[in-house]
């Protein structure tokens, strides 16, 4: 089984990769299109040079890797993908062969978390519009994909992971609820900048509190993102 988990940044996506990686039967890969995205867009992200040195910058090569033999002879392959990496000329036909899942999070939480690491995110940076576009594309191919909200996972990780696994035809294991501190061998080259908190974790954090206040200069980004989030939230597990 090949699982493509689609989210924007700061969506609990790394913790979910660790969760699936804690299974004995599942290989993982961390944002394999990141270098190709940086080359196609010319964007200057934190640790850009390290990312370009660590990954293929040719999207066709990336597809060959993620659709090739599953690493370490594992049975399943969990792929953490960022929706904003799928710029218009990225190859997409490979997604037809995946079990596609969409991981969402309230935009206020995403914006507050992202802005703490990289100032002044735009709607393009946080991936909500791209997530909705990919959802519609995959829906046209496969029927409505599974959607799961990170807030629900943090409220009750075992219940929500069981529901997720059942919805994609995968057995749940208790191993998915915890992992060793210190990161995962498959962490991307950008991990030192972004993964400080999750490196300290050994499981999912407790339920989230009230929504954070979004700075005034980012409220337009929040307003733009909300319709995309609300649409996917309406069909979430």
C-alpha cells in the first residue's frame, strides 16, 4: 500500500509521518518534491542549499523513486507531501496509483505556527488553495478522498488513527501512538529549522486550546484560507 498524505506546512504532518514510521511494516519519505519545487519556483526557503544537495531536483526522478520499490522491503509506503509543492507543471498522474489522504488544520493555527518560523506567510505558502485543488482532482479520479483534521487527532489519537486506518484498509497498531524522541532517519534536510518541537516528542501532543490570535497584517491570509479549510472540514472523518 502506498499512502500519499497531503497537507500544508505546520499541520501535524511530521508527527503523522513518525506515527506511520513507528509501524514495523511501513517505510516513510519526507516531502520528496521539496527540492524540485524550489528549483521550479526559485524561492529562497530556509536551508535551500542543503535541500537541493539532499534531494533530486528533477520531478520525474522523484516520481521514479516514490513509485519504485518500497524502501527496506517494507509492505507499506507512507509519503508525506506538501500541497504547495505541486505547482502547475509538476507531474500528477502518479497520484492515481496512490491512496490519497488529506490532512487539514485550522488556518489560524497554521498561520501562527508558520509565522513563528518564517515571517509573513502568504496564502501560497500555507497550501490551502492547492489542497482544495488537489482534492478536486483526486475526487475526479477516485471518488472523495479521506480527509482528517489534525485537531481531532490531537483530541483522541487512538480513535482517529483507528478511523483513518479503517477508511484506507490498513490495520491499526498501537505502535502508531508513540515513537522515539530525536527525530526519524528519513527526516528531510530542512528538519533542523522546522522540527525542533517534534524532535522532543514521543507521541502526539495533547488537545489544542483556543484558536490563537492572528496578527492584523495576516488576517487577510486567514480570510482567504478559511473557505478552503471549511470545505474540506465538512467532509472530514
